[in-house]
């Protein structure tokens, strides 16, 4: 079985979680945006992921792939598709989530953005989708993270129910995307349920990217090596990475302490 994916695609993550929970091993094939893999050229018209190839069967839709996975052995899910409440929640966070995640993706070292062509295309196309430049979006991280944090508690019922359902997979996939946002703090109960479920499914969270790391390009850092610490603190949009900075910025200490705990 082969599953064609982008590492950052939440629909792919839904399918990967299902495969993991069912104990199915699908070989992951990372694809480049816009490039149909040669072996699929005669079989699909347009590249969207995930795509499952299982023997002669090709499925190009995450919900159908999840249904297909669930047909192996006793079914895990009662139905296939998200419910209206979950869709409402996804709608409520989608613009903040995209504005937080897209500018961080180039720093994740994901296979789909490995080539300079793919990075260039991404950095040109995605600001239009979020309606602002990546720099502006990064600068607005505290506000955007606050918006997401305000609605995170609403997903607790999808994660802590006694039975797994399709909405659970969808929530886990959105939360997995949010793990790339260093400034964001999950409520403790959601953090625990998320990690226990994705661990079971064999999916890793992202390494968190802080806005300051993304904003400060390496060449700027080397030009002002002695100001490195100051630059990390400038503009207040930065998350401080070293504890001693907290002495200079006392009022934001609780948030920084959370960040440090999360990253370390
Ligand atoms: N309804 C589809 C949506 C899949 C989808 O939107 N995938 C995105 C990545 S997250 C994609 O392949 N985009 C490529 C493009 O639009 O060119 C599914 O559930 O599989």
C-alpha cells in the first residue's frame, strides 16, 4: 500500500492516523506540489493529496481512504465524515490557523518544500491565501495565537469521548498542524489526549517554530552577532528563547515560561 502525501496536509494526517490506529502499514510517498508522480500520470488528472494506491485500487480522497482503511478487520468508526459542530469549529479557526501555520512551514524542513522551486512557489502563493505577507502574519502571532487558544477548549469533547469517531481524526489533524506554532499553548487536558492518541497512531508533532526564529534571517543574525539577544527581544512579537531575557521583560514572564516548558 502506498499513501501519497504532503507532510503538512491535515487531510493526509487524518488518513495516516487511521492507518496507524488500525495497525496498517502504508508506505508514505512524499510528493511535490503541482507535480503528478510519473507512476500516477495516467490515473489522475490533478494532484491533490492524500492518494492511496492499494493493489489495483486508487483512492484520491481522505474520507474514502479512511473508509477503505476501516474495512480491514473490525471497523473502528461508526460513520465517515465530519459533523456540523466540528465543521463550525474548523471554520472558526481556519483563518488564524492558516496565518499562523503557512509562514512557519518553510522552517519545518518538510519534503514538499525541499526544493527552492517549491519554496518560491509557496512563498509567492500563500500570502495571497492568508491576505497578508508572511512577515505581517508572523508579527501578529500573539493575536492569532490568542484567537486559536480561545476556542481550543471547545474540542475537548471530540478527544475525550469513550469511542473514537471521524471528528476525532479531524481534530487531531488540525491540532497536529498547530504544534508547529511555538507561541501556542494547548490546554492541559487537550495536550494530554492529543499526545496519547497521536503517539498510538505513530504520528509525530512538528518541531515548534517561533515567530522570532522565522523573522530573523540568518544573514541578519551574522551581521549583528553581538546584538543577537537584543534582536530576539525587539518588537515584543518575539518569543524569548533564553530564561535570562525574562528579567528584562518581567510582565510577559508567564507566557514565556510556558513556551520554555513546551520547547525544552
Ligand atoms: N477533499 C480532499 C481535500 C484534499 C486537499 O485539499 N489536499 C490539499 C493539501 S492539504 C492538496 O492536495 N492541495 C493541492 C492543490 O490544491 O494543488 C480530501 O479530503 O482528500
